[in-house]
C-alpha cells in the first residue's frame, strides 16, 4: 500500500507516475472521497467538543436542567455514532481503492509498457556450440525415462508433469544445492513454511485483491475462499513479521525456504511454454530480506547477485534485465529478472525475479521496526528473490549439458551430491 499521506497530498503527481505503470488512477474519485473524509472527521471533532461542553455544563448545573442537558448529550452521542459509521464505511471504500493501486517505481526504472521495453544489464557465460541435433528438455526427459507428461495430465490435467528416476533425483539435488548455497554462503536462515495461507496473508504481500483469479482457492463449507495454496514462498516468509515491530539491531533479517508454488495463470500454450517452463505446480527456492529503508537499494543488488551465483556455479549462460515500469509486479518498486539460455529455443527464459518492495508490503502487513537511536517507529523495507525456480533450472541443465547420444552430463558443482553419478543415462 502506498503512503496515504503521499497519495492524499500529491494525488495528481502520483497519478502521472502510475500512468507509467499502465495504471489509470481515478483522481476525481479519490479527491471526492478525501473531501468527504475530512468533512466527516471535522464533524466528529465538533461533536466531541459539544459533548465535552455539555458534560461540563451538566456537572455545574442544578437538578432542574439535568434532563435537558442529558437529552442534548444523548442526541450528540447518536450523531457521533452515525457519523463514525459513515466515516468507517468511507475509509473502507478508500482502503479498497488504495489496495488496488500498485507501487511507485523508483527513479532509475526504465519507462515502458511491456517486456519489450526492459533494459538488458549484462550477459554472462558462453553458449555452447553443438555439432548434433539439439533436443529440448522434454525430448531428453522422455528419452532418459525421466519425464511422463501423460501421467501428469491423467492425474491432474494440463500443465502438470510427472518426473521420475534420475531426472526426479536431479530435481531434488538442485533444491538441496540451492539451499546449501544460500544458507552456508549467504547466511540466510532456513524456514519450512505452510503451503496453505489465510487470505489476509495474500493481501499483505499484494496478491489480493487484484490477482485473485491467479490463485488456487480452497473452498470451505460456507463456500468462501478463506485459504489459498501459496503462489510463492514469499507470501508466508514475508508475513512471518506481519503486525510486528522489529528491533533495529536484529536487522537485516534474511530468510530462505523451498516450497511448491501453485498458480492458475500459467501463460499461453505453445512450444515455448512446454514441459517444465510453465506449469500450474512448480518448485522454487525463495530468499527474503527485511532491511532499513536506507539499505534496500544496495540489498536488491546483493540479493540479485545471490541468485546469479547459482547460475554461475552451474555454468549456465544467462542475462540480467531491469524491468520497465509496465512489466514490474504489482508490489515492486524495482525488479531485476534473470533469464537462462535454452539452446532448443535459441532464446532466454526467465528463471528468477528479484524485487525491492520498499515499504509497500510493510504498510499492508503493518510491519515496522524500532529505530535504536531515538526509539521511533518506522515501516521496514521488504525484498524477495527467486533463488531459483527449480524446474526451469533443471530444464536448462538438461538442454545445455546434453550429449550427442542423448545422455545428460551433471554439472561438476553437483557431483558431491550425486554419489559419483556424473552422467544421466536412463535408457
């Protein structure tokens, strides 16, 4: 949520900035509601003053005037209750509007309308040259008896997949490898978190109310969606500190978790979204940090580098993009995407998203920190990054490390995890 004071006092300026995000702010509606809010609050202040006056008069008057004064106080209490109800309803309407407004992009975010306007920051790694016909990861998975698309469809429907044998083994190893790097090298604290969360947790991180159609809702007996399957571990990890005040000396707080992720919106169908590239259920290692506002810009660079190091250790070519205003997520103020090279498609594919949320999520979650210097309370800044998406990492390894006979080399960095297995040959 944006700072309400900023939005109230700079409505026109915020509206122009949000246009860069392809979001049209209803300025007239906000100004109308804010005028009503101020009027109602002023009425409440006047009524309280009148009530105080009559209470004083009641104490000072004789018994013959008590009933008349009591009637006046009763009428004021009725008007107070009615006005407070109107104000409460109005604030709820204003809050619902504010909850639909995306975060403001930082100054260095490129202005654009779509992914075509994203800015390439760097490319890393050398793309291998092959003297044989390249197979995609699905063909390699089937050839090595490690992937069953039909079973996934039979069990759950389209965009679900079954892994088995050495491919499932490599998938599991990648999870452990990523966790070990983030925990042992980058000092994140590991968490095991629930995969089902209350709807207010999704409000806190910004998935609700705007993206309710992208989530898997769990229906209770009353048919109301009170719980959801998590779309990312960012949701429970970040909400661990909802409605809390953090002591400054505890910062930065660095969390990591592996989890499945469930998303209804899985993109378009076609050859570029087959297999492990877009599924309704996938695995991901997520890193989250809570920092003081003055450190969040630097922390975004650090966290992005943490995700990049996984790709570098696996020797997978990738590129780093700075997303434009029109392509960032709802809650982000600045986002880097990492895209890994897929030889079969001759294109890069997103494998990690690293975002600085500023105090946007903290305001929604009421997460603050106490400043040690003067004991004042301020909103914390939250950041998150994929570190990495497991399925897409697996697909990238299978394609970049394939051999002429269809077998798959295992990256050297993973040999300590595979009990001496260096090549996958499931046929």
